[in-house]
C-alpha cells in the first residue's frame, strides 16, 4: 500500500549518495510504500542531462525509478490551479513543479516526504514529513 510520495530532493539525495542516512531513511519508509509524481521524473531527467556524467546518472536514476510507482500529476491540474491562486493572493507562491508534486500527494491522500518543508507546508491540507 502506497503511503508516501517522495519529493525530488529526496531522490537526489539518494542518487547522489550524499550520505548513507538517505538510503537508510528510504529503506525505513519501505520503497514499496513510496511513489513519486510523474513531474518528478522530468525534474530528475533535467538534472541528469545537466550533470557531468549523464549516461551513468541516467542509468542510476532509471534503476531507482523502476522500483517506485509513478503517479500522474495531470489529474491534479485543477486542484493545483486553485492552490496557486490562493498562494498568489497570500503572496506565498511556490514553484509550479513543487505545487504539482504537493498537490499530487494531496490528491492521492499521501504524505509528502521532503527536504523543502518551508514551501510545501503552504499547500493547505498537505501532510508532510521532513527528510
């Protein structure tokens, strides 16, 4: 059963092997309990294309992505648009990609695991977990 959606920064930590804590935390969550938004794949591909070793990094990314369910973010466009206008009116906008990831988590009733709590907690009703 999927319980968590992983933010892009979480996957970057795991892929870059910044520390063993990242991998350990992912194992504790249980990769079979995790999903990502399809827009996260786009963000990762952009990072890979911009990296010093795109081929190697694309392979590592693909291996990780194969283990995680990818959820469509297109199902949340209307919801995300409503949140964006509310955030704009409050003067608290966040990047569209972050908004789509957060709204995907909200739509599917999942907890968003993120290292970017400051922005993501602006999305009303979204459950977050610090990375």
